[in-house]
């Protein structure tokens, strides 16, 4: 065998071995490509899990915030209701106190009026005596200093009674009214009609529109 033939065989053998090695290595090189989608899928799954977890955490936080807000609203409503209840109670107590004060003032005024009326009723006979005394004075003695002095005292007394609210009851010529008049006798009269007071026997008085003494009168029959 020649030397050239030997070199050629060696060369062919080497090329054949290189091709086999290339074919064998090719699948091995392609192996990483098959694993890449799995890695990407794993990464995507991890991201999805993270997103889901974050969403779950956010949802829990929102629920917690809503629960807290609801609790706060309930507390505010309860506090508002309590305030309204206390305001209503306070208003009712103030109204009751105002009514009590008004009643007390009214009762106090009525008690004072009863006491004053009792005292004034005891003074009326003094007024009656003054008037009887003046009626008994003769015409020529009316300018006497004593009579003039007593008349001034009488007028002063009547002015003070008038200031206190003591008023004489009108009787003569008025229609008989049992609320103010006390008929002690009946009479005939050409001047007045039946049922009209013809004569006043004892003057009556009122105190603040309340009768403290009825007029004693004679009424036309």
C-alpha cells in the first residue's frame, strides 16, 4: 500500500469521526432549549402567586379598614344618639324647672294677694267710719280746720289704696250683679227699672279685680 493511500484513509477516518461527534453533540446542545419554557412557566407561576398573595393581603387590609370604618360609624351614631338623649332630657328638665318657677311665682303672688286682701279688708271699716263722719258734718262746719284735716287724711288713705289696686265697686244705677252686689232689701223706684240698684247701703271694693267685699245694696223690685 502506498503512502498516499494511507494518508487518505486516515483523513477519511478523521472526517467520519468528526461528523459522528458533531451529530452526537447536537442533541446535547439543544437540551437547554427544552428547559427554557419550563423556567419561564415557573417564573410566571411565581409572579402569579406573588400577585395573588398581594391581592389577598390588599383585600384583607381593605376588609379590615371597612370593618374599622363601620365600627367608627356605629360609635358616632351611638354618641350622637346619646347626645340627643341628653339634650332632650336637659330641655325637659329646663321646661319643668320653668313651670315650677312659674307655679311658685304664681302661688307666691296669690299668697301675697290673699294676705294683702285680708289686711285691706280690715282697713275698709276705717274708710267706712271716715265716710260716716263726713256725712254727719253739718254744711257750715265743713270748713272747720279739724274737718279739713280729717278730709286730707281720708283722701291720702284712699290714694294709697288706689295705688295698691283697691277700687270701689259701682253700684247705684247699675244692673244688679251677684258677683259684686249683695241685695239686702228691695225697693220701689220711679227713677230706676226693675233689677237695678237703687241705693248703696255699704260700699264694696275689689283688689286686683277680686272682690274683697261685696256692695250691700237695695234693688228695685
